[in-house]
């Protein structure tokens, strides 16, 4: 079983819809990261969080440490949000490298 | 603006050949990571350095892969000999104080081993 699980694997939605991507993990962590990978392949860090909630523009990330669960929300989705969204964790205990989920492939149709 | 650079961006080689990939981390970043992405496995950690010292290379096949940081501005990942199963995109990332910090990814090197 993967230590980081994401759902859904694929998501197609209409422009303007509210999007939620979920991430569950089974290990102790020091931080959780949400990354975005565009069709060209580049990876951009969206959020790093260890508690609570962060917001950047139309993106919101939340984490529940007790339930070992995080969500990434996109409000007023737009076709340019189409990308692969990847959840990753830094494991507790000083291991600094990331352990990744398989990603959620999001397509926003106009 | 500051960014991680990787060379080459694309590499096609034949099985058995040596491959060297290079990464220039963002100036001032003291932690450098090497990740590999394949369709089957997704993204996985190969190795990482802090202040040029290797801290973890448990994700690397030791018999054929090696990673070094000759100086603070250069990290290298070498495969010798390369095999078709090494075909993947190799990403370098850097940060100031991981894990409590954002990691900045390079554009990746797409390696194809024939």
C-alpha cells in the first residue's frame, strides 16, 4: 500500500466548478506539500503546510493531522488550472526527501 | 529570477553508455534533491545532499548510479552503464532548509535509453 494516496486519479470538470482533490497518508510527517505539474512537465510547489489551512488566490489547502488527511480546493476553476496535482509528504524523523502520491490529473473544460 | 537549472534537457543514448546529468541549485540553497519520474512509479526520491554532504541515497541503484556535489553550485547524477529501464525524467530540486521549506524543482532531464 502506498504511503501517500490521492483521489480521484482523474477529474474532469466544467469551468467555474469548485474542485476538491484529496490526499491521505499513513506515516508520520513533518510537512505536506501540494505540487502542480503542467503538461510541459515542469513542477511547481503550490503549498507546504504542517497544520491548518493556507490560501493563495483561488487555491486553498487544508490539513487534518489527526486524520492524516489533506485537501486541495480550487474555486472558480479555469481551463488554465488543467494540470496534474501531486500530494507529497516529508516524513517525520529528519528524512527530508519527499514521498509522493500518484497525482490527480485535472482537466477543466471551457 | 532565481531558478534551478538542469542540463541536458533531453538525452537519448544507447544501453551500456554512461550518462551524466547536471543540476545548478538556486544560489544560497543548501539542500539538493534528485528525483526520478516514470509512468509506472511516479515520482520517487533517489538521493539528496545538505551542505554538499550526501544524506540519503537509499533510493538509488548503487551498482550503476552515483550522485555527487563537487561544489555548492553543481550537483551531478551519473548512470554507468545505462539500461532501458533507466528511461525516465530526472528532476533536481533545491531548498534552504527542507523539510520545513519549499522545494524548487528544475525543468528535468528526459532520458531515453535505447
